[in-house]
C-alpha cells in the first residue's frame, strides 16, 4: 500500500501484511525462533513489573529488559529444537513431558548463571560478584523461570516454527548431486520417498523416478535430518512423512505402507524407532 505525502515529498510505501509475512517466512529459522523468544521474554518481564517503565529511571529499565530478553531469546532455538525432537504426543507423551520439565529447570539454571556472569561485565542489572548474586537469584527466580520456560515450550508446540515440516536443521543434507549419462543434476531431499541399498550404490526413490549415487548407506544416513528420515532395515531408509501406516507381522517384523501404496519391510530391531518417529510427527 503506497501514498504520497503532502507538499510533493517522495512517495512513501508501507509494506502490506502479506509482504511482511513473506519476508518472515523467508527469514532464517533460527532468527525467527530467536525473535519469537525475544518477544515472549520482553512481554513476560514487562508484565512482571509494568510500573518500572513509568519510573524516572525508565531508560535504564528498558535497557535491562532488553538485555534480559536477548539472553532469554538465545535459548529459544534450543527449546524449539527439543520440541521438534521430543513432541508431547502418542505413547511417549508422559516421558517427553518429563523431559521438557527437566530441560526447563536446566535451561533456567543456565540463564541465571549467564546473567550473573554477564551483569558485572556490561554494568547492567545486579553487578555484584557472581558468588554473591548466583545463590540469591537462584533462590528468588529459579522456580519462576523454570515454569516460564515450560510455558514457552508449550507455546512452541503449537507454533509452525516447531513443526517437523519446517526447514531442516542447519548442516543436514537438503540437495544431492546425481549423475546419469554424463549429466549431473540436483535432487532435493524433500522429494525423496525412500532410499534403498543396491550393491555399491544407493537408490533414491522419488515418485516414479529413481536416482543412483555411489555412497554407503551408513555415511549417507549420517547426513540426513533424523526428524525427516528413519532407517527401517539395514538396506532401507524411508521418509517419515511418506509413511501412512506401520503394521506389525507375526514374526516380530513389520511393514510400512507408504502414501503411494508401496509396502516396505521393517526389521524387528527398528520397529520401536520407526514407531517413535511416526508418533513425533502427530
């Protein structure tokens, strides 16, 4: 949406909501998570004592709130990563709830320790020595901060940023080069349905197409996002979001039925891992 200011001044353009949303979606996932974390902590800290912002020393208070929110935001990517890996769903809901509770307590301790170490260095907040401030802040804030982090993890469960469908973690393989008849092409891992060992090669099955690459299954698996791909057999890896159903067999093995109707064997040693991967996607 654009308009022209009075007096013939240059045209001023305001970004539309959709344009802003597109910029947000193109931003780095870690930056988006940190931005959500900063907003959460800033609102929380202001709500905790709103009167400080109207005090005579409001500028110093804004600086303190900003630095504290930045410190809290630094933990946001870690919280989102754990939410993706340990979703509270299915048969593992109770276990993963306990994990998130314990991790909230641990992260809260880390944030308090970091604040006590950084405050004297930057002259913000309580600048007394850490051996003095750490016991005091743990006694006063550890429990509250733990509950606040647990609440943030609960919010993160509901946000698209925490869903497995979001961008892969940095470092995981997104595109692979394949060669055929002297030509080299790029195949995105998002289109790969399942991966099969064929002698000294790996066959990447993507719909009706099959691409061969020369690499060992173990080495290739180490490059894949474990939230997106899971091993079901010593010769087979499958994309989790292509699995429609896991069906047990009488001999202890199982089969997975893919969305295209194909059935693949699951060795009994991988059944529990496959079941957990499917539950995490619910």
